[in-house]
């Protein structure tokens, strides 16, 4: 890790776990921050990473992200810079310049580029949406061996990129057959994901004769 970096860490590509385009459900295009975690989902995969693990911000800066979200395209651009800063202040205007009835807090991402400062105003997250994500992660459904399950490897690659994991532990659950993914490295405690399986049909190669013998 680069000690000079003051930004989201490049190892955790959180935007990879979001939807690239979803006009009907814009929440799926964003990375959300709540309770000290970053959440990202495209409805097929869901990841949660502690902010202390995936950022190099000061604790007070990371705490300022609580209750806000960033669009995947903006976050992907922000990753390109080594040093960015989070600013939390008060404003009397909304994002479109309209006057508010009373002042409210607002969070900006500040980037200094070629001597000029660029500011991005963050959006407020949908807390019910993030709470539903956390509820899915905390499901108490029983986990047990399954005889057969399909996995879209592109989805697994998304999780790997977002969580910066090479070796993972996979637990299978009977609740919608959700697959829980955690790191085999105990130092990554708190980072986890869910990936939804795909329906498998037909006979696996090499098993045709075995199936015929069972009849």
C-alpha cells in the first residue's frame, strides 16, 4: 500500500460490485456508506467492507461519509488520484442552488489537480436501502451442503475486485441458495459478500454413464 495515498484504496474496487446502468433502481449504481461500512450491490452480488479497511482517510473524514453515497462513475474517477480530501460543512442551498428552509450538513470530495481545486458534492444515501442490504448479510438461514449449484464466474470476479480477496470461504445457505463469501484471512474481518447462484440444467460432462447406471 502507498503510504502517501489519501483516498479510497485501489485494492478495493468497490464500484465493480455496482450496476453499470439502472435507470429504474439508481441505488444499484452507487456505493453507499453507513455505520462505518461501504456497501455496493447490483442485485446479483452484494459486498460490505469496513471503511477503515478500504480507505486511507483520517477517521474523522471517513466518519463524514456516513449517510452519503457516490455514483460508481464518480468513484471510479476519484480512484485515479493519490490524494483527495473529504470536507463536511453546512449549506443553505440544495444541489441545484435552490434555497433550503434551514441549513443542513453537506459533504464534498475535494481534489487538487494541476493547481486547481475540484469539488464533488455527495448525495445522501437511502438508509432503508442500506438497512435492507445489511439485513440480507445478517440472515440466520441454515447453511448446509447442496448437491449442485451454479455460479456466474463474472459475478465472482466482481466480488473479488471489490473485496480485494484472492482466497475466499464460501458458505451455502438454504435461503434462496444465497452464497456467503468471506476472506480466509482473519485480518479482513468485517468484509463480506453475497452472490446469487444461477440455475443449472442438463448433465455435467463425464457424468452421463454414471446417471444411466442409476436407472
